[in-house]
């Protein structure tokens, strides 16, 4: 085949495979946006939460969508302990469809369905260096999202948000996960409730995002 055709085909492959989306915070009345990391900080009733979309989303071959992550930092500036639980975090899309929080165990269960290149947890790695090089090359030039093997299973736990009581003056930070493919949406909102608060009441914290394609 003529070398010029090969070059053109390669360039087309790059242009088709490198499309990305931006998940940008939308301003709320009490929020402060940091354009450097696209985070928004909201302070209410002695609690400060900083939230931002995380690019460590996991794209596993056998999933119907993408497991998306948001980075949260929660500071307790009150005089009492505060706590958050699994059901404290809800993601809602533009149609009003809600997506529940995924525990690290659930995310690991998803990605284990197609882990043919990986050794059993916790001994994670590639059997051959050539496999790592080939898959890294494929991911770099053919996908806008990182594949699951770039986030080791143990990182799902060490990087997740600790769901523990926060004592006055302290803070926790980490990732919360949701099963959603953001490339299929125009807008999402992250709702945050304190532990034990009824979901019939408006969420204390709302972080809206627009998705730019």
C-alpha cells in the first residue's frame, strides 16, 4: 500500500479516537469555582465541600457504560461530628434519572469481569512487557478515556472517600463512583445529603455540571 495512504489512515485514526468531553462546574449562588482544577466549593451550616469531576473514570470492555468518579473534599468546620453514608451521594442527569453511589467493592466486581491481562488481585500486573506496551499504545491513540488497568484494584479503596464520622476541625477527601457514561449526557447534578437525612427533603449540597463535547 502507498505510504501516503497509510499516513492519512493513521491521522484519521487519531482524529477519531481522541475526542474528549469536558465536565465543567456550573455556578451556584453560594459556590466558589476554581478554574484551575474546575472544582466548586460550597459552604453551608459549618460544612464545606469541594467537588470536581475526576479523570480517573474506568472504562471496562464489558460494562454497559463508564464508571465515573468525582473527587470530594469535606471539611467539618462545625462544633459537632458529621457523617456521610453510601446513600448520601446521588447523581442525576438532565432527564431526572438518578444514579446511585457505587462502593469500591462494586466497582472492582465490575472490572473483574474482563481482566484477562491481569493477574489475580492483589497481584496486579501484566504477564508480559509486550502486552503492557501494546495496550498502552492502543489506549494512548485510540481512546479518550483510560482503561481499567491504569487504575489498580487496590487504588479503588485507597483513593475512595472515607465514609466515617468527621470530627470538628477535620476533613476527609477521596473519590465517589457512579455507573454512568457522561459522553451520552449534556448535564448532571451531584446531590450530597448528610447521613440519615430523608431524601424527600431538598439536598443540602447540589453541584451541577455541564458536559461540553
